[in-house]
């Protein structure tokens, strides 16, 4: 599975690089440099996040996670996870490491999906820092409002699909 | 894990350089119907970059006449099924099986959000006041 994904991804990279090269050497160099630079800048953050998620897992109150967010917690667990996601501040490292840590500590997968979906869609800090300055406030309001049911739907679909 | 992250970064950089954004904006106008929602969701999936790239593009869509439903579908799609975010951020923490499963569960959601937004606008929600 992992190998197949790797091969597929690098095929996409190769195709895009070829298209860029056909439009000119400059475009190929520019794209490669931008991609590699972003990767280098990301490395320390990913490292901190992956190591940190282990610490977060230790720090999370394990004895609460299984009963409140475990596979048996059902809709109520999804509701708590959604609220937690909406209230989690910070970038992807924080959101995903808490989600991964909760999963390791016994949270159910649909509950973790509800958490990361809510965090991605309407973490309050993101609305204020990113969306409101760049889009009309009423569109942001509309987007956040119609997003409210989505973590529940994602969790429900995940429950229907069953674990891979 | 790291080769995938590097691939995600390179795909993001090349797509940003190769995709003409004016063309994207033309395809999701307010007369675009259900197809417009699908196209908007597809571009949300395709367009790489962080919030600093996505929200200005979404804002530009609005100014160029995209309707609220398409813009909502675009943002929700980028947020939930955008591949760069999943590759770069989610994969290192959760592993491919979990990420693919989560994305499959999220596939219908951009369209649902777009339809809900259009229903709200039809029910009388005014969103263009601030824009004009």
C-alpha cells in the first residue's frame, strides 16, 4: 500500500516536472526549488510534531479518553470530539498530534475523525486569523454555519464504512 | 513517510506554477449549477497551498462572480480532501490507511456544504452586502 502510494505520487511529480520542463527550463528549476525549500522548512516542524505527539499521548488523561471518546462512546463521543476540535487552537501540528495521540490512547476512529474534521473546518482561531481578513464576513459566517453538521456526517459515514 | 512529504511539496509547487487561476474562476460562476459545485470541489482538492493561498483565491472567485455555494464547496473540499494537506501534515501522524479512510468518509461533504449554502441563500441569507 505504502509502496503503491509512493510510486503513484512520484509518477505525478515526474509528469508535472515534464510539463514544466516542456514550458521551459526556468519553470522546472523554479518549481523544483520551491518544492524542495518547502520540504526543508517543514522537516523540523514535522519532527517536533511526530515526537511531540508521543508526549501529548502521555500527557492526555488516558483514563478519560477511552470512556468519553472510545469506540463505545457513540454519538455523545462524536459530539465531545467535535466541540474539542472547534476549541483547539494552533496549526496542523497541534491538531493532528492531539488527534493521533487520542487514537493511541484508545479513542474511537470515528470520534477522531469528528475531532479533526471539526478542527479543520471551524477552529475558531482560523476563522478569525485567516478567513475574515480575506473574505466578506457574511460569507465566512455562511461557510462556518453550513459546516456545523459536517463532522457528524463524517463520523457517521466512517462508522458505516467500518475500519479499513 | 518523508519521500511522500517531499512529493507533496513538489506537486504543490508545480501545480501552483502550471495552473492558470483565471480559468478556475471562470468555471465556477453563479450559473454553474450542480456541475459548478463539483468543479469547485475538484479544484479545492487540486489546488495546493495553505490558508494563505486558498482564501485569497476563494475571495477572488467571489469577486469574479462565483456563487456562495461554489466558494463554500471549494473551501470545504480544500480543507477536508485536499491532498497536499493530507500528505504533508496528516500522513506522518496517522499513516496512509487511516488518512485514506478519513478522506473517503469526507468525499460527499463539500457538495453537501455547497448545497446547504445555496439553500440558505435561497431562503434569504444575504451575503453580497459586504462584497459590494
